[in-house]
C-alpha cells in the first residue's frame, strides 16, 4: 500500500471515530464520546505522520504525536491535547478517574 493510501486509511478511521463520538455525545454517552474524540485526534495525527514523515508512531499520547508534526502543522487547540489524551484510558475504565452518572 502506498504512503498516500495508508495516510488516507488513517484519516478515514479518524473521521469514523469522530462521527461515532458525535453520535455517542448526542446519546449522552459522554465517556465513550470522549474516548472516540481522543481516537479521532490520534488517528488524524497518525495520518499526518504517515503522509509527511512516512512512518507510524506507536503512541496513544496526543502531545507526543503532535510533537512529530508541529513543525508543519499548528493546532489552535494544542494546549487541550493533554486533557483529550487522558480520555484514552479514563473513558475506558471505571477506576481511571472519570466520574460517571450511575444508571440505577
């Protein structure tokens, strides 16, 4: 698979995660919406890394991924990346620090 095709595949996955996150948010499933938002950002950054640097970084840390592309892409929301990055773990595990509404 060409580098461009791999980048498009990563970006398409990012868009799918973003769309999923929006639907979960609308359904008041906030923890899972945040997880998918984190995944969308991670995959979009990976798409940039693949497209421009021709490699894949194996990290879930959005700050670390952004450092690889920050010389050619400036994000206005870069200061929010640490908080969004934390949802990779917090949204998936009930004991990871994210408070949830009880369903009962």
